[in-house]
C-alpha cells in the first residue's frame, strides 16, 4: 500500500464540493487502504479524499484502537446536538491549530467500502473528527470556523486533531 502526498492549502481542490462515489470496487478499496496508510504516516486522526487530490466523497477517521477505523463514503449528517469547543488542526494546514466550536453529538448516514449503508452516532472528540472530515468533502475548511488560533505551546496536553 502506498502513502500519498498530502495536498496543502491553498490547493483549489480543498475548497471544492466532492463528487459522490458510485462505483464500489477494488480501486475504491485500494484508495481507502492508501488513505489509511497516509493518515497513519502523517500522524492524523482523519483524512478526506481531497487531501490526497481525489475529488470524491470519501473520508476516514481513526481516533483510537477502541473504535477502529471508520470509513465514510458519501456521508450525510442526519442530526447534531449540543456544543463543544476544542483545538483542531489539519494535515492540509501543517503547524496551524485553532479553537473550533462544533456539535457535541452527530448522527451520520454513510456507506462502507462495499456500498452497504450504515448509520453511525458519535459524541465528543470522535464527533468532532467526523464533522471535520465531512466538512472537507463539502469544500469547507476548519480555518473558516476557527474562533481563535492557537500557538504550539498552547497545545501542550491538549488532544490535537
């Protein structure tokens, strides 16, 4: 499996709406595997297809061993509630961190790598990571939601994204 180059801002693809996935084949599985390897290599907790130059509605999130890797294809947010504010970063913005407010709870409908639909509910940091990646698929960057930028030393002891 390959590690892909991360697309960094101001690349145009990062601000474009991604296309739905319609073909669920070996090529898609290979892309998901490459995305996983890339995310791990760059020490991320999530990665969206446009971040490796692919304009498709595909995102992965992996915040810990407990939940494992979540693959989101054609994800759609069904419901959100609550509020949380915390630090976020993005592999497409190396070294840039900011405080972002997002819903505390999210309910998402998506498809897996075989095209099978599923519904996922998440709270707290996992909900934050999922929403961050789904935003990428809509061409929305975390920098548009930052209320305050953070210095590296302010991140000490904070969970980064």
